[in-house]
């Protein structure tokens, strides 16, 4: 059974890092092309990637050429990113969070948050991002989600996880950020949005690992763990083709200058 300490957003993924590193999907290359076109991103930009986790989106920004301050409060996830991205001279690991990045005033041209905004205190993050952004700076939010797909498989998977989610039983289910939350964050500055199909094919091991990387998955020792894995296996067997399942992710991208 998860303790209240383990459910804190800063520690929620501490026991899931290995699966997160191995099985979480990356983002399609169109994301950077859209950011280029919409906010004028260039390889010379300095970026604060807040809630950077194990560095999945950080890596894309580094490969593009940016200097990236990867701000992550979870020590285990931050260590995984440091190990993976140590070879990039423009990578800087920062122990901080969305409300207190620890970065100096007017440090960065862009703030990004990939798979993380729903964990933030929106108003505190807004104040902090405006503090660290240079004049005219932008904020980019990115999500990979099956919940943004109208695919029947995505709906069936959502129903499956709701059966076993231990956080839901405790009234501690992970928050979800809807368009109203996004609009409140950007305020009068407004925002743009684009959805990009990003399907991934998984064999059984990868499908199981991807599921166990999520905060909703009951971990070993929880009474729901074995039933969850059994349900997951039945789901995979029912939907797989030639030993693989096509998971219908959609990458949702938001951008704007908070006003």
C-alpha cells in the first residue's frame, strides 16, 4: 500500500524510474518544427525544462542544439537524467520544482513542461515562469496521452486502469489538466494548440513496463498488483496483432506567452 509520502508529487515516481526510462514514449519530431514556426525557437535558445523527469523531452531539446536547464524535484528521476545526458555539454541538472526553479531572474527564452504540468500549482508556476523568462519568452506544454484519442482501444484501456488504480481508491488520483486549466495558466496572453498522432507499438514486456511506469499502476506489494497484471495481460492478448499492440497516443502541444 502506498504511503502518503509516496503519493507526494515529488516522490510519486521514485519506484518507477527504471520502467519510465525504458518504456515511456518520446515525442514526434514535428513538435520542434511547430515550436520553431509558432514561437521562433532556435538552437541558440536557453530553455528551462521543468518537471524534466528522466530527460525524455530534454534530450530532444539538446539534440536540437539548445542549452537546457532540466529542473526536476525527484532525486531518482533527476539521477537517471544525469546518467543518460551527461555527454551533452549544454545539459544542466537542477534540483527544483515549478514553484521554485532556483534559476536566476530572466535566465531563459522558453520554459517547457513535458508530461508534467498537471502536477504543478498553476498560479505558483505561472509566477515562477514569468520570473525566469526573458522579455517575450514563451511557455510550451507537451503531453503524450491516450485520453486525447477517440480510439476504442484507448477507452477500453482507461476503463481497465480505473478498476485497479490504488490512488483512486484512496481519493488521491493523479490530477488531469484540461483546457480550462491551460487557459487559466496562459491568461490574457492566450495559447495555441496542436494534436499530433504518435502511435507506438509494444510487445508484452514493453506494454507491461509502460503501464508500471505510471502513477496509477499498483506496485509490487499492493493487493491490486497481481490482479492488475493479470488484467493487463488479458487486455494485451485480446488486442495484440502478431505479438504487438498498437497504442494510440496523441501528442498534445500548447504554446504561448503568459499574459
